C-alpha cells in the first residue's frame, strides 16, 4: 500500500446510516403492500440491494425476494443512489424479472438518494 493512496482505499460513506434509515422509513410509510427492491447506484454494479432489503425490512416494509418468489409482490422500489434511472431504458436482471411496469411514485430522500416505486402491469 502507498500512504498517498490510502484515501482511495477507504473513502468516507456517501451518507450516514441515519440518513439511509430515514429514507427506508419514508419508503415504508408510503408503500404498505408487499414489495421487491433493487438498486441503481453509481459506486457499484450490484442491483440486488441487500443493504436495502435489510433496512426496509427493519423499517417495517413487507419485503419479498424477486429471485425466489417472483409472484409475491406487484410493486418494486428502485433505490437510485447517486445515479440515474430512466424508466423503460435502465435495464438489469431484477427489472427484467419484475417485468413490464409503470412508475407509481418517486420519493426524494436526499438530493442524491431517491426511491422510484414501480407497479407491475
């Protein structure tokens, strides 16, 4: 390791845990039906949103797993983490598994953290 490169190895978190938990609570207060979650983020290529599955479940959401139970919910929350989501243009496996949908609502938690609520057609 090079000491001058240490900041690249351990950058600070993009937001506090409190801010992320507050966003999860706001999502769960908005949507009371079973739902899936996926993530569109600028700092990693994973869309399964394990951290949000945990946080949303802890905040009281009725979370379902789209991989093992694809018919258990008609809604999906796409957490947009300092990135962009264009409905019908952004594509990844979880959205494909969910299928055709419409945007029901968008929740803006912070300027860089939003939640797009999709409803399956």
